[in-house]
C-alpha cells in the first residue's frame, strides 16, 4: 500500500489515455503517487505500464461499479485526486452492444461520484478534486463552420457519446446538488503510443505493416480535431493544478483533418521511413467501405478557455505528433502483435443490416 500523501486515484489507467497519463505524472515530478483501478477489459493492458516507477504505483484490478471495492480504496489510500478515465469508448462497439456502455459510463460514473461523496462526508481531503475526462463527441456533429465551446448544447449521435453525455451531466449535477468538487474535460480525438489497434491511426499503421487493406468509412470526408495524447495529459495536469471547481474545459489540438487525409499522411510517412518491398506506395492499399451509421461529419474544439484561463496550449502539430506515433509503433511491434494475435482480430463492428 502506498503511504505517501497526494495520491491520485486513476480509473481506467491500463487503457490508452489513462496509461499515458500515469506515465506522464510519474515522469514529471515526485508530487504524486498513483493508485490505478482498472477492470482490464479487452482494451486494458498492463503492458502499457511496463517500466514505470513501481515504488510510486499500485494496481487494483476491479470495476468502478463495485461500491465495496471503491469504499475500501478510499478508506485505505485517502486519495487527494480522482481522475476518471474508465469508459467503454469505441463507437462501433456501442452500436453493436450499448448495454456495456450504459453500465460503465453512466452507472460506473454515478458510483464513483457517490463513493467520493461518502469519502468526503466522512472527513476526506478538503482539497480533493474529481476530474471527469470526457469527449467532444457529446456535442454531436458540426457543419462546415464553427467549433464546439463549453456552452455548446449536447447532441450525441451514438450510444457511446450518449453515455458519455449522461456521465458529464452526472458529474455536473453532483457538483451543483452536493457541492462535490468536480471538473469536466472534453477532449478531441486522441492519438499516440499505446492506442488500441481498433482506432483509426494505429489500425492504418499496423495494416500498412501487414500489407493489408486500409478500410476508410464512406468517402473519408469526416473531419476530426486531432490531439496528441501527451498534450492531453499535460492539459489534464494543468486543469488539476489550476482549474476551477465546477468548470468545464475543452481540450483540442487545433488539427482539423479529414479521415482520408490522415490515412494518406500515414502512407506518405511510411513510404518515406519504411517503404514497401515492392516499391509501390501504401496508398494503393486504401479501400473505401460502407460508412458507420450516424457517423458525425465534423468535430472541432474551441480551446480558447483553457488557453486564456489556464495558459495551456498543445505542443505538437499533427505532423510532428503523427511521426512520433508511427515511429513508436515501428519500435514497439511486439506490443501490438501480441494484441493482434490474442485480442483484436479486426472484425468489422457497428454495421446495422437492414
């Protein structure tokens, strides 16, 4: 058991963003130790945290819906911060099976909020902070112009985004009703090391290396605002240190790119640094496939609030972040091969037959 003060309780810390955040925090300073609560679903991977300082880290396998377990963790660790990354997060999977998304993202968040309230009512840390990490998908789809602000009305399109919208509302309501010290962050599309291969960028990189088709939904015209995961982790620590309780902060990378452009950039970079043996471009592997139901056209984050109020801004451009990401997947082939061989078979999800 970690005995130091300033413990961060991270939920979902074996997932993509959660594991990057734990690495970031442990690398930055000795201010915090970490307790990581993770259920280890298909996307949770303890290998994501290989090589970290284990003297400042404790892992607990468990479900955020488990009230008794959470009560025991709060009582034994007395955390100063809870950062909630735990979520079912893949839109296609939510189309095929929404129940898990409601259970984890909505019920799980409610249990976390209630156990936090119980902990604070029983004399927990007066400076406690509950940071609820969410997504820009709660806002729905943009047209050709405009950006999401913290005042944009929620308009979720998928079971995933609806469940995250609901969890945001819970975090906000527990602050307004019970005075719980919650803060909410809504981020744009993350990418970087340790991302599960079902997501666009790692899927395209890995398929290139396997010489497999590169499936692009529809015509590839959907636009996303891309955020390098280390920039996101820096933003969360900034919100932790400077953010105002009860506030929401949008976090974006200022990198609006069409999906087809993302795929072509990956192909171009790999053509340069890891060319195909037959001398042709990876572009030849692009294959347009049936679109996802309810596929939002465009996301774009207005990050002016966090920039103005907390003085945060992203460090990576999409080009620099993408190169770092591709190089990581080239250098860590064993990590994703283990997943491809054991966990993820690239089955197409989220297609509704009519």
